C-alpha cells in the first residue's frame, strides 16, 4: 500500500439487513446516505490514525474495488474514513474515535 491508502474488507453483513420489526431489507433497497463498516487489511506508510485490524466507518460511494487472489477489497484514503473502532483502546471507553 502506498501513501495514505487503506485496503479494507467489507463486512459480510453490509448486504441485506433486518429492521427492528424483523423485516428483511435487501442490499439494493434505496436508503438515504448510509455509511458502511469494514475491517482494515493493509495500510500505507503515511497512515497515522488507523492500524491493521481496526474497523472503519466510511461512505460506500467514495471507494474503489480491487480483486486480490480471488477476494474483493476496497481501496480508501485515510481522509475518507469517518470513524475508527479500535480494539487496542479497550480500556479507554468505547473504543470508537470520531
């Protein structure tokens, strides 16, 4: 990875989801601007606030897909990340940095 780029793996649950009443909402349903979570697989050398293994919140419209060894990943810039859920901050509150 180069510069401020992140390689992330999209959550499998990012497709269809259920409402609080149990109704299945397909991934193709038109929803307002909805952010998505993904797991960081690799980082560039200039990434400062995200580490491999963190979960990041980002806008799915600002992404580029890439296929590596049969798996599909997303390529993001660090500045496109809205929040980081870091397991390393377990003792410091929620572990969610906005």
